[in-house]
C-alpha cells in the first residue's frame, strides 16, 4: 500500500498583485499597503506563498480586517518571517538550515542580497492559528531571541504581524511540514513578559498595570516638545530614557517607542540618537507619568481604577425583602421624605409596591402623588393595572379629565415624563398651595435619553426639584449620578440576577458576514434545537434583511420597532405580556427594552447584536434591561459581537469620566464668572461651551453648567469605550448580569469547520439589499418632486401632518437636512443643497457651516471671554504651512494653554477653513481663516446672495447681537448687508 502524504497546511495571507523587480520604498509602500487593506485574504500553502515572495510580491502574513477609520485590525496569523542582516557575510545558509531542522520552513533572499552582504528572510509556520496580536508578537520575539542566541545576526526589530513583508528573489521551500509549537512559544512569551513586569512594577504601586501605547502617546503629547537647547537637557534625558526603558522591558514595540521619542524631541533628534540611548533604570515609566501629570495630563477611562473615590455625599442603605417589594416596604421611605434612589432589580414589583403605597397614604388633602413613566405604553400599562388616570398625549381634554379627577378627591396620577410639568401646573391652578411626591420610573432613562429627549427630561428634572419627596426607581442604576440623592436604598430580594440560566457570547470575524452568520445561528437555534429567540438589533434596515432570510427558510418571524407600535404583536406584549405561540423569532429594536414584561416558557434565548456598524448596543445597562424582559426562567442571554481585536479588559469607570468632565465645566464656569469683562447678556454658547453644558443662570446673573448633560456625555463615552474594547464590554456585561459567560462560540469558525451552507442565506440577504437599495434610490430620485413649496412652508410652520407625509416619501438624511435648513434659507436654496446629500455625513454640512460662520462672526465682533473664542484666536495664528505632525502638536499646545482638551480644540478647528497640501517633506496644513461666503457658495453651488440670506437669518434666530456681528463681518468681506 502506497503511503499517503499529509496535505500541506494552509495559511491566511494577502498578496499584492504586482511582481516587483526592485525593492519598493516610501510612497510606493504606502500605495501597496492601501491596496492590501482593500483585498481579501487567501488560504494558501507555504510553497505558494514562497513562490510569491521569490517573484517580488509583497505579502501581508496575516488575516486582517479594516475598520471604519481605514486602520488594519489583526484577525489571525499562522506564519511569519524574520530578517537576517549579515553585513559581514559570516553565515552559511546550509548551516542555518541544519541548525533549524524541524523548525525552518522556507527562506528567500531580499533585493539587497549581495549588495549589502547576505540579506535573507527565514520563514516559519505555526501549528495553530493565533488570534491575538500581542501573542503573535511574543512568539516572533521568542524566535528572534533563539536565533540571536545561536549567533545568527537577526534584525532585532522583528516584523510586526500587520506589517507588509516585501518580496525578493530566490525563494526556497525547506520543509513544508516543519512547524513551531505555538503553545510552547506562547508560554515562553508570557513568562518573559511576566518576568519583565515583575522587575519593573511594584505590585503595591498605583502604576503596577502596564500602560498601552495610546495612553503613553497622550502622556507625551501632554508633556510636549522639550528643546534641549533651552536648558532642559536633563528633563529631556529623563523622559526619553523612561521611554527607552519601557521599550527594553518589551512593554511596547521599538517603533512605538520611537514615535514617543519623536514627540518629546519635537522631531529634532535622529534615529541614531534613539538607538544610542542605553537606559540603566535611572528613569522608568513612573518618571514619564509624573512629568505628564505636572502638565495636566488626565488618565483615560481605561486607566480609571474602580477604587478611586469621588466624594460620596449620599447615605447608602440596604433593604432586605423576601420575594417581592410590598407597599409596607415603600411607605416608610415616602414618609421619611427627601430624595431617594431605589436600586431594585427588575421584576421585584417596584411599580406595584410604589403605586399601592401611594394609594394607601393618599388622602383628600392638597398633597398629590405622581408616578412618571418614560413611554406612553408603560404609562397605559401602569394606569390600567391600577385603575388610575393616565396623563399622556397633546390634547387639553387630558388635563381636563385629570382636573375633574382631582376635584373628585383623587390624588394619585400616572403620567408620561413630558406631561408631568403640565399636570403639576394645572393642579396648582386649582390648588395653589399643593405639595406633591414624585416617583420617576426607569430613572436611568434620564441619563441615556438626555440628548434626544432633552426638553422633556430637563423640564421633568426642574419639577423634581419642586417635589416634597422624590422616589427614583431603577434596576440599572450604574449610569446614574447617585450624589443627586439624599439616600440610595439597595433592595435585596434574594434573586437579583437576570432570569436567564446562562450567559453566552457569539463572535464573528468580518462585518460583511455578520448578517449572514447571525441568520445561520438563528436557523440552528430554531430548526435544530427547537428554541425561540428574541433578537435586539438597532437597525431597522438590518432587521428587514434578517427577517426576509428567515422567512425564506420557513421560520415564523415577527418584527417590532418604533414604527410598528400599533401592530397586534406589540399590543399583545404590552397589554398581555405574551408572544404568539407560533412566533419562532422576534426581531426588535430597543423599543421593548424597558418596562415591558413577557411571561415565557423555558426554551427561549435572547440575543443582543452589539456592533458599531450593524447595531451599536454597547450600553451594558440597556443589555441588563433586555435580559430581564422575559420574566420567567429562560435558557440563555447572549451577545453577538465582532471578535475582540484589542486585549484590554479594564472596566470603564463612569464616575471618573463624569467627574473629569464636571471639573472642566466647573473650572471654565468659575473662570468666566470671575473675568472682569464677563457680561452674562453677551455670553455666547458656542462649541466648547455647549460641550460642557454651560448655560445662563438668569436668576443669579451668572453662568452655570448642566450636570445632567455632562453625565449623559460620560455615559456616551462609556459606550464608545466598550465599542472599541470588546473584552472590557463582555466583562462589564458579565458583571451587570451577575453571570460568568459559559463560553465564546466563534460563528465564523463554526461556519468554516462545519461547512454550513450559507449560500442561500447570502443570496436572500443580497436580494433584500437590492430591494432596500431600490427603495432608497427611488426615494433619492423622488426628492425634488416630493419637496414642494407646500412642504417647504410646512417645515417653516411646523405642520406635522404634511411633514410626516413627506417623511415617508424621502430618505431620512434628506428629511433631516431640510428640517434643519428650511427656517433659514429659501425654497430654492433648500433644493440646491438637499440634492447634494449623498451620505449621512452630508446631512447637516451646509447648516453646520452657516452655524460656524455666525458664531465665529460673533466672537470676532464681541470681545467677551469665551473658551471657544480663545481657541479661535489661537487657531488663527496657525496661518503658516507646517507638517501634519507639527500641526497636531500645535493643537495640543493650544489645548494646554487655554485649559481644555485636545478634542475640544479639534472641534473648534472644524469651524475654520483648513488648507492642506502635499510636499516632498510630507503632508502640510494651515488655518486659512474662517469660512468665507465665497468658500460656501463654491462648495455648494450657490450664489453669494443665497449664502448671505442663510447667514443673516441664522444670526437673527440667535439674537440682535449675532445679526449685528454677522452683518459687520459681511461688510468686511465686501458685501452689502
């Protein structure tokens, strides 16, 4: 019998199509890298890969994905190459092959071979795929150490996994079955890293946790350029030696250290100087941290430690309850008075116990009890359950009915958030001396929804301040500023976790496959396991795609989103707490994530799709709410998310992020209030002031700031952080569910390994895409015929009936563009601008340009203190071209000088006209003043008159001083205004 030969292992690689005859350099390598970012990896045997290397092709020795910022993200790798730079021609290739028998798989010469001595690359393959970039780096570094120990003159700066390997000539396959034991090398790399860390860090120090590169970069940017010629040589030495020490400890790569070195050196020092630095431990990373903190450096959210205390002002109490809350538990809290946050798990009967307590306490005196709900559906549900009046909607009849109830002696009302102020106002007309107790359900919504429900929530918070007693209810209080309250009462019912039996994680590798792979997962769960599934996905278009694919597979699928609140399925859930028995998959947005109770059987799974592109569900409090919508025990709550690229899993500390924002807001407010030229009447809320919620306090004739706005932004920062660091996100989800994950299933790998047939699903989703795209294209083409003078005047007069009819005929971006512009420009201008809206980023481009110009005009004419004005004045000084890196340094310096963040200054920069050009030195930038009328007219194809009309009308809407300032600046440009 003839022996069979083992099939050669396959490796993910991305190969450039060009066979170069000489080594590509500089700009050409940039083009090659961009080409490879757009290409897909292939699974190839090493013999084929070596053939490409030997014929001059550039190869990326890894599977990578490209994110929304066009940055490569490591997915996996299973082979690598190491450079040998034998300038003195001392090595013998045959001897090296013999020494590395069983390990070395291939070899090829670089184009420099024979010109600069012996130059070749040794190629190794691993016995398993590595999916963690840091582990891959560690394996390569261990191999470099071993080769160096053998006396082979390897290049110590090993090729990183995501770096393009340039091809060469004369490739040779040595042993296609030679393998490196990845497990052993990972262990060696871990041991090496651990020993370095143990030597470097004191475990009792606050700096015992290794810092990531981006954090170190921010530190160096805070320190800035240290010119050695200015008598600061010792300071420069301390910083660069600290950086080099960190590199030598293998905490960051050499190229990363060089970037930090360039920041501190201002680009003045050479690579030779960097290589000559030999640290002996006289300066460590603690030195760099200290220098950065002296310059006002603030640690990022990743390095906020949970142990940091920010001055707790509330009293923390605990309430032990057997099973469910009852009125007798709540009544003492109400009678004691003050403001109380009731931290009680979902399903603990918070609502029922509070309403029952209200009804038992209430008398016919002039004290009222109001229970506020975030949605109409929840208001109706609570009112119906307790036979109370629900206060909702826009009609006067609602208030008339409520007043009739009050005159008849009723003292308990259930209201939506937005109607509470009106209810209290109407009651005061009848009972001028009334007092009231206010209970606010789902209090976390006052943080998460603050942006788009700003008016309703800010008005509700104003009424909250008038209440004699406040009882805030939440099962997910993590995002709430507890210092708002006198007491925080944590309720322990003995079953504080989610009703799910287990928590699981599903990952996918490529965003383009996400919808196909979750559809395949749902098919398996329904058709093979007999489970029923609720899927939360924050995209109606993607819900439609998955729905069509599931229905074609014969799976009974229903959809609930904000546009379908009137359908029978939604009403059935809200009113009866049930889902029809024949529904196998329920696809929904977060419209049923709060306050809805579904009474279920065991065989359910709830899946939250968390991905920045398909469904940005990274609010862990919202995930907890979703996990609790099924009130009975069910099989599993799961997260479906992109495979983690970054290893970091430090939890975000929202208190640290909030208090940092709060400290900046307070400092700016105090600085402006104490400024000798400050005049509240001339205060302009522009970019930086809006960012920190600065606003006028007319009663006290000063400025104040909106703490709720800063709390909302801290919560938003948390979501963005967890979107970037998936391991941290999953760790936070485990903590909030009080469940450790049972494991992680890579769906992409399962599809590959099990050879699941995804072709039909892909075809179904593609067909749905075509239908949806056709619908979008029709709407885009329909914009000019649909947008009539009648619709234009409806926008100006806020005629909601006509506006809603128009909204159904056009795309969301076109509608948003016109809604913003119509109050300021003519019908013809609206037409000209809206047809240029091709993507989401175009939606408010003209509106923002008008707003920016009006605000900069005000700051040019009205000389009153403002952080935005300071930033504008500083930015206008950057009128000379400089390299991009130098430009970034100048932005950082401006931020330091005026006491705000770099991000704040970058936001103000968007209000300016920035000119760029490419030179032999590199890309350069300068600030070319503010946006001129001619700039705006040319960009949007408008006449000067159309632009001027928009500017003056927008200025008028902001007040007489703005109008005066804009007209003055227009006259300076040579226009009659």
